C-alpha cells in the first residue's frame, strides 16, 4: 500500500499539516498510522468531511460548560447568538473571542464545532491565568480544588466565613506580591472564591484587591472535575492571551468569526458599582471598540457584538445605534439586574450587533 506523509496529504487536500495530524489523531482518516513521530497515510485515503461545517452528534462529543460564574454571562442568550454562527458554510475556520469572561459562547462553539484556530483574551490577568492553568496543569488544579471542597463544605456558617476570608486574603496576597510559582494556587483560589462568593461576582477595589463577601450557598460544587477535565482537553489548541482586545488584530482575517462581549454600558447610575478589573470601559472605549469592529470588518471577518440597550432606561438614547450605524442591530430579551436593587430584576432588551 502506497503511503504519504501528513505534509503531502496537507498539500493534496489543501489544508494545513497540523490539521491533518489532528484528523489522524481523531481516527478520522482510515488506516492512518503513526510511525515514530510522524503520521503515514494511505495514498488513496479520502479527505474527511470537514467537521467545521457539520455539527457533531452530541452523544459522541464531550459537551463543556463555563467553569466560572461571570457577571453578564451569555448562557441565557446562547440560543440567539448561535443563530449567527457561520461555521456550517465552511469558509470560516477560525474563532476569536477577545473579551472571553466566563466563556459561555466559546464553550458552546467548542462543544459543537471543530475549529482550526481559536483565540481568546481578556484584560483580567487572574481570569486568563485560570484558563491557562486549566489547560496546562489540570491534575494539580483538581487536587487543590478537591482539598478546598473537603475542607470548606462540612464547616458551619461562622467557620466557613473564616475559611473564606483566609482564602480571599491569600488570593489577594498572591495577586499583589506573588510570582509565577503561585499561579496554580491562584487559579484554584480564583475558582474557589467564584463558587463560594456572593453571586459569583468578580469585583475589586481601587487597590485592585478582590473584595466580594461570602455567599450563602449550602452545598457549593467547588470542584466539577468532569467538566474541568473536558474543558482542559478542549483548550489544548486554543491561543490564550492576557491583554487588550486590540491584540487580536493580527489573528483576525477574512476566515475568522469574532464575538465581542465587552463590559456593558451601564443602564443606570447605580449599575456601574461593579468593577471586574481595575480598568473602566467608558463611552470613549465603547467608541474605540466600534472603530475596531469596522477595521476588522474591512478585513472580511464576520463579527457579532453584544451590549446593553440604553433604550431600556432612556428611549431617546441612541448611543449604540449611532456608533454601529453601518451594522445590523437586533434587540433581544434577557433577564438582568439593571441596578443593585433586586426588585429591578426582570426582562430587558440587549443588543446583538453584526456586520452580516
């Protein structure tokens, strides 16, 4: 039987050599065999159907979900956002999410599609560190989380509070004074605090210290080992960057679908009480983002942006209608807290802005 290398198969099929290796490792090329450190493929093998244009059977594929709660998470809007997914047409082979947050859209896409290249980023250094540790040190992370869970859950309320404050202080100490040697512990503490703090908030004070009080969960699942390991596997080929969304410019091209979920513009004066990082995202930065969206649209990228709808609070507020005037704007329903009063929880409109 005549054989060809992965490089030769890549040239023959018009895809990357790395892509061929992935297909081989997933047993999607019949009779492909690894000899030494290289794949050998039958010369008459057919190029597999591009899974990027086909939804996986959910019974065969590991479904993953966010491992962190995150303010403004998009879980409830997935059904609306997925209507924009362009992967079934085959042209779009890359995905970028430059404000990844809890990653609800990222994990939905990774569960359903085999994307050739994926880029995620966020300006929150602790969040990005946690993604990296989940990808690269899952065994050590799980071990620490199981330890925290076994220590915290059996405690009564007063001792839980003492334990929580101790871990919060330790997290802040590593955040301010630590170095790379503390990254695994910092990630474990990030997940622990996220699962046990009030409303799963990530909020810092003016000094950059995490200051959210303990929540009232009776039996929090601090270590969801099965999901964490599935997420770790899915993140193996994802480029993870700590930094401003503009760093994604070099990654994005005409083959890329980009989803932007920036910090939402506050609907009321009291709605901005939560700072997710030490950096504020004001109207000037919203305009800068709109200009960046135009820039990558001109490259040919397919783009979706989500944000709050100012018309919930002021029917005359056309801020986003103006700065995204050249794009399509859809108003969809969501349930949000529009201020710190729980009575204000209810159905409001949010924006999904697209260039296609």
